[in-house]
């Protein structure tokens, strides 16, 4: 139960921040002035092109390398340290965005750098490990249910983020709306790190089926 709470809660928390940012990345890129062409056919094409370019830069520079860093380091760093690091580094960059958004939005280059590092530590962090750890933590007889429940909790976080980000931002309006959202995500990332420390096991080298057999044998020896 403790492990299930950990895997489900951390997947839920990271998906709030991950989908909250990525489902609204085009709006964020537009808000910083990266796409600000005139409302003409040529201008609309230019906006579309720059939106696609901005998302491509963030993906190639941050999103993909994050996964490769995880692949390269997970066997000697471990799953849990990577997840804790990812949550804390996300909190750092979300705090920068929340505290300095109105200043950074006028500086496209620095803003993109912060945004790229945020994406990097999503995938060199909890967005990778939250689906690896449940696959290794639970024995075969309950793996499908435990992993599926954790994943479903994650998608609940994604749904909450997809509905909540735009509503909060639009209700507060302007820069303040984005700042509040980033600070909320900052707090969620800190909570994710805390939950990982308390509830999530390190699964590097863990044989969940062996542990399960030993526990069942010990229970059988104790009798009813």
C-alpha cells in the first residue's frame, strides 16, 4: 500500500506539471512575444511557423536529451535519486519562471533557456521514472493492477492540468496569471520530491517476485 501510494501520487503530481506546461507551451511561447506577426494571411502563417519552431527547439534541446540522460545514468544513479532530482530541478526552474516571468518574457533567449532546462528535468526526472518504478516495484501477480492504477492517477493529473491551467491563467489575467500557475506548479514539484522520499522505494536491482515469495512463505510459516 505504501508503495502504491507513492507510485500513484508521484505520477499524479508530475503529470499535473508536465501536461500543464506542455499542453499550453504554444500559449506560453506566444505570450513571450516569440510569435507576434500581424493578423494577415502572411502574418498568421508566420505565427504558425514560429510556434512550431519554438516547440521544436524546446523538444530537441530539452525534451529528448532528458530521456537520453535517464537512459545513460539510471543504472548507476538509481531510479529514486533521479526522480527526486527531477522534481527539485523542476521546482527551481518553475520558481524562476514564477518569480521573474514579467522580466523574462521580454527576453526571449533567457526565457527559452529556462524553459528548455525545465523540459530537460521533466524527462531526466519524474516523467521517466514514474512509469519505470511501478514496473519494478510490484511482483507479477499484482503488477498490472498496481502499474495501471498508478498510470490512471497520472492521467487524472493530466486532465486536471489541461482544464485548470488555462482557467486559472485567464481568470487572473496577464502576467499575474502565468506567475500564479508557475508557483502552483513549484509547490506541486516540491510535494512530489517529498512523496518520493517518504513513499517510493529504490528499485534498482530489486527482484519483486523474490521478495513476494519470501513474504508469502513467511506468512505461511506463521500460520493463520
